[in-house]
């Protein structure tokens, strides 16, 4: 829906709908937190991938011994004060673990994808809220303008009748009656102004603008926004929505992750084969003995070098039902996620069905409200002329004025409501908010 905007004349910057949306998407704290959750899932994915790579550790230790100890060179008992310094490099890896690692990697991949869809869901939810509040402001401003128009009409009639009373052409009671009408219209106008102010404040809070910031919206030219004569079919919209909507994609990815996590959990009942290797060397020095009889540092490091490789096969037999419990819980989570997806599809179909019905019905309401407005404009014009000619009293004039005001607000309400409903259906059909403000 392309919106034509009028130029702002006030010093206060007036925001277009697109500017409100872009600012909210960029600066909303909840969206930023959602992105951090996705980054956390990416870290989990990286960690699971690194589990395939062998671990590598380098270490060293030093010790000073007194009294009885073992000489690490010839393993003899000694009571000499001595110093030892060891260095080692070891590595460990899983050769086979029942495909736990590969299934965990696959599960984490799906969780990252689900996280990205969650970002879109949160973003689209925020956009829908901004759209709704934007049009709430439009409605409030429309009521304010209509109230001001009614007040201007009443004040004009009061001015006219006051002049006629001064010249003796009208009774004072007629002036008092119209003054009462002006007072009522002033009250309605003040209430409408306060409603507009509250709606603008709510939008400012939703955008999370800094305290003290001036804010107002740039009004679109609603007269140039055409309501297309189209009818939406529930099944057609739903067929598209099931493919493009992030709310279904998110749960689908979560279901795929749950399936992979279930397979990974079952892998813990499989035999495990691990490999380990190490390189070791060290230096030994008897402090109280003559250094001439001991090999130098470099020589000892070379001579004391040793290596080993180890393969370990572990077959789980009984672990206090720990693995069995984890397998059953993973299966329950998988089945629950599948039910969650079906429930979300049912809810989505209901929402789309109601949205399509409301839009299709709303077209009739809008057409009727426009026709009613045109009729009441003509009716009020006729009553106004009779009132100025003294053929009707203030009560009839006030009734006609109130009826016109009601017709104006109903025409505005039904049009804005129809626009909102159309935007909601477009969101179901595209899954992306950009289409809401560009089409």
C-alpha cells in the first residue's frame, strides 16, 4: 500500500509510518535480546562442531622434594633433596560414540535456523504493533479534526445569532441554547485532543524514544488511499502462509532439531571407542649431590622422552536409568513439538479465516458508511439553512450536527479498520513486514 504523505510545516519532526517501523526494528531492546539468543545458538553449534576435532593439551609441572622420595631416573629410594620438572603434550578424541556428535551438530543447525525465524517473529510482532498504533493515532486525529469542525460550526452559529440578538432579530433564549451547544462541543474537542495526545505518547513509548523527545506523525492523505474491490480466500492465503510465515518455520526447525536430539540421545546406549595419545619428558636434579654426575637439562629432556597411544572401548551396561530417562524425555519433547506445530497450524487457519471474513465483511460496512456520510452531509446542509432561516430550533440543529459527526467518525473508522485488516492478510501472505509499507 503506497501512502502519499503531506509535507510537515511544524518545527517538530514528523515521522512517517516507514520511519517509525525502521527506527523500532533498529533500536528495540527486545529485538536486540532476541538476536543475542540466536548468537548463543550459533555458539552451541560451533562447540558441537569442535567436538569432532581432537583435543590437544600442553602442560608442565615442577616439584621440590624433601626426605624420602623416588628417583625418577632409576626408581631408587633417595633421601636427597631433589627437584623435578616434567613436560607433556596429550590428545584425546572420540573415534565412535553412536553418532552423538553428528546428530548434535544437525540439531544445533536447526536451532540456529529456528533462532533466525524467532527474530523475524519478534520483528513482525513489533511491526504489527507499530502499524496498529499508527492507525490509532490517525483515528484519534480524525476524531479531533471532526470535533474541531463541529466546534467551528457551533461558534459560527453563536456569532451569527449573537449579532441578531443585539439587533433584536432573535430572542436571547436562542443565544443561550447555542451557547450550551458550543460548550458541549468544546468539551468534546478537548477530550479528542487528550485522546490524540495519549495515542502519540503510546507510540513514543513503543519506539522507546529518549525522554523529552518531541514526536508526532506525518499524516498520510487518507482520501487518496483507495480500497481495492478484492475478496480474499481463506484456503489460498493459508496455503501461502504455511510456506512463508516464520512462526511455522520456527516450530518446524525446532521439530527437526528435536528429532536429531532424540537420535543423539539414543547414541549413548551404543559402545564408545576413544583414542588417546601423549608425549612426555622431564628433568630431574638432586640438589644436595654434585652436579658433575648428573646429565644437563637438554640431555635429560631428550633421554626422558616417551610416548604412548591408547584405544579404549566402553560398552554401557547399566547407568541407573540415566540414559533411558534422557531418551524418553527426548522422545516426549519431539512428540510435543510435533503437536505444537499442528496446534499452530490450526490457530493460524482460524486467524486467517477470521481475517478474511472480517475484511470481506468490512468492505460492505465501509461502503455503507461512505454512503451514509454523503447523505448526512446533504441533510445537515439542509437543516443548517433552515436553522439560519429560523424554521428549525437549536435542538434539531444539534441533532443533525451530532448525526453528521457520527457519520464522519464511522466512515473514518471503517476505512482505517479495512486498511489494517488488509495489511494483516498481506503479512500472512508474505511473512515479511517490508511488504506492508511498500505495497
